[in-house]
């Protein structure tokens, strides 16, 4: 049986929800840990973006990369609207993702 692979496009933010970082990964759990532990340098580290606020799951890596590129071009208002539509309370999703037993996350 062929193993399924998933890819995630995600948006993380800082504690004050004022800055957004869009990324893509094949393991959302691992990536949350990397951002929280400041293992990744650059924009997300500089602006202390480590709180998962939104994500999408894909089975095709090219579709995930295309979506990431699309979201990166969006302005802050459009990103806020997307987040509000799927996460109206703007809850940080880190604990929820880390607590799940889903091996594909």
C-alpha cells in the first residue's frame, strides 16, 4: 500500500497578531516546534512569529507551493479576512495541533 503524504501551507503570527508569515511544510507539528524554538532564522524569527493561526492541507506538493506563493502576494487585510473566515476567534492552534495523534500532521 502506498503511503500518503501531506503538505501544509500555514500562517503564523506574533503574540500580538500584527505580523504574518506564510510558509509551506510537509510536517506542521515539526514546523511549529522549529518556529517556537527559534530554529529558523529570518523573518519569522526577527518578528517572533511562532503562533499558528491558519493552515491548509494538500496531497500535492505543487498545489501547496502554488498556494503559498499566492498567499505571500496577498496584503495584510486579505490575509486577515482569510484567517477570520476559518478561525473567527483568532485562536492560536499550536496546542491543538500538537495534541492530535494524526501521524500526517
